[in-house]
C-alpha cells in the first residue's frame, strides 16, 4: 500500500489503488481489467502547496499488456511542463511502478 499524506496531496485514484493491499498482486487476488484498469491515467497526486504533480500511468496496449508503467513528476506551475518532466521513471512491473510513485512522494512531499 502507498503511504500518502492526504493533508498535502490532492488525490485522483479512479481504481482506488491506494485502498488495496498491493501484496494481492503477488498472490493473484487483484486482477487487471476487474480491479485495476491499466491506462494512461491510473493515478495522479498534486501537492497542495507546490503544485508538483506525480502522475502514474500505463503506456502500451491495454489488452495485450505489452507496455510499461511510467511515473512523471511535473512542475504544475510551468506552462507546457508535461513536455519537460522533472523526472520520469519506467517499469514493466506494476509493483515496481508503485514503488516509483512512493519514492517520488517521499522525495517531493
């Protein structure tokens, strides 16, 4: 499970990833397409004071699952900041992607 200070971050989490015990992916309890939907906009956290954005999404074929997970860190105060992220981390594994989100949350909180 991700640890997020909800007092500092605005959370967009349509699949309720933050509510799952992510160990379930190792045991097959959670299923893509049923519980979690791999897509470009899986989760986004915006810092309430700095406007730093941590964006988590899946890039690739959502049916074949032949893509990758990416975490982008964006300075939300800059125009066209999405074209020049502060940081970008890719992974093939969902749990590694979640670990990258946690690392960025710890770094930018």
